């Protein structure tokens, strides 16, 4: 019984999180948010490469 309730709670949370606010669509496209982190990550990918698992 507890697992069914737990699954139901996670589904409710997931549905709420999956919704995208249409007013935010394209709002931040022109702003360089976290640009320094993106540049560092690109530099690491170019120098070290993609890790092999």
C-alpha cells in the first residue's frame, strides 16, 4: 500500500514540474547566463575530450 501511495505522490510532483510557463519561452535567449561556466566547459571539452564510461 505504501509503494502505491509513494508512486502516486511522485507522479503528482512530476506532472507539476513538467509544465512549462509559455511566458518564459524565448525570454532569456539573448542573455548570456552563466557564460563563464559555458566557456570553461567548452574549453575543457576541447582540451580533454569527452570522458569514456
